[in-house]
C-alpha cells in the first residue's frame, strides 16, 4: 500500500478511536466522589471544541446545557455531540450523541443516553441511575428484545457527561495544584476508574485571548490508541467556570489536539490576560 494511503487510513483509525473517547477524556476533569451543587452553571451554555490531527481539521465536539425537570426534580439536561469534519468525514463518518440528566442539587446523573454511529458501527444505550441504592438499569435501545439489566454500582457514580459538569460545582480548595483524585465513571456497559493529577498552572492561548489555566494529567490506558498512560494533557480555566480550554493527546500514530472554539452562556465571564 502506498505511504500516502497508509497515512490516510492511519488518520481514519485514530480519528475513529479519538471521537469515541473525546467526551470520555473530558469527564476525567471531575475531582471527587462526593456531592456538589451546580450553582455556578446557567441554563443555555454552549461549548464547542475544534479537533485537529496535526494540521488536519478532523472534527468537533459540542456541549449544550438546559435547565429542566426529571421525575419532578430540577435537573440539567446536557447534550454532547461529536462528529468528524473535513477530509476525515469523507472516509469515516462519525455522529456521536450523548445525553445526560444531572440532578442540580447533588451533581449526580439520573439518566444517561449514548447513541453513536461510527462508519458501519452503531450503539444506542440508556442507563437509569438509582444513586440511593447504587444500581444502574441498563437498556439496549438498539436491541430492545434483550430487555434491561440491573447492575450494582458504587456511591457517587458519574456518567461520561455528568462528570464533566460535576467539576463545575467544586471549590478552588478542592482542585489546587498537587491534588490527586480518583473517579468512577459509567462508560457504555460498565464502570471505569480514572486517576488524575493537577500538576501546575499555565497560560494558554485561545482564539479569544490568553487564559490562566490549571494543567491536569489524567491516567489513560496506553497501547492501542494512546502512546502511554500519561499521553493526555488537559488545561482547565482557573476560575469559577472550570471549563476545559485545550486537550492534547499523544497517540500511537501522531497527535491530536482539541481547542475551545465557541463559548456562550457562561454564568461568569472568562478573564483573559491582556
């Protein structure tokens, strides 16, 4: 196979795997297993990230937030969408949709949907959380004939979307440099544990200006997609918003970077460095 074709197919494979994991990477920004009130989040938020593979524009990830009621209790309804764009989309079409209903008082998820289409692969799962008795009712929407399963979980379990927003309710004292935390997150059909370290403070350039950010190193599974266990670096705004500003991932083939590309509806304005 010609070298150029090898590079193209390599990019397609990496993009496929990265789009599966982009929201998963964002979730490990949560730092605790307790409770957090999401008082610093307003309904109507919208965050957009532009994903690049080297110089190639590879995809986007978008998160939108609305206030609603779920089973009569105030919740945030959050929708995350990941999709390939540009030349990558020509070879491999990705349309991933994640939805989560997050209890505003506790910061914990009540209901979670993962509906993905990646090339010829698709999956549609729904998870109903009972945070009191620590169980999840898992339903395969694509294959309803399989029925639902009740799975025992742990206290404070997050899903791939809610974990991202859970960070927003934590105080600066809980996310200081030097902090090391563990987190359990529901992904697909089971729980996964994540470990993160807050290692420093750096200034990051964005399309809007420079921002003071926390630098975070999560532990990811190296080998198939990521080069090693510490191949991902995240930068989060060092303010009351605590939103991811940039993500860099060193991969087995090349590297990927996601940068904030759109911000609307934040409760607190970002303070850019002049």
